[in-house]
């Protein structure tokens, strides 16, 4: 099994290297408000991840990565 830290670092690299800028902007726009208005320990991490995945899936549907 791959350690979670390794998975997180790979995902972080992918996120910043391969996602088109407009997708990253949409994700930041969606997640920034709840992340800045809620204490970190009170955030629903699963919900934030789901929102980001929905945006990525919607934006990248049938589009190649760079």
C-alpha cells in the first residue's frame, strides 16, 4: 500500500502541473470561501474533495490534459 503522504504529494504535483489554469481557478473559487470562513477542524474535508472532483470531472470531460 502506498503511504498517504506519497499519494498526497503526487496529487499535489498533478494538480499544479497538469490541471488547466481555468479549472484550478474554478476549484479555488468554490473552496476558498468555506475554507476561510470555517475553522480548519470544522471543515467537512470529504465535502470539499467532492466539490473539487465534480468541478474537475465537469471541466475535463472529453478534454486532454496538457
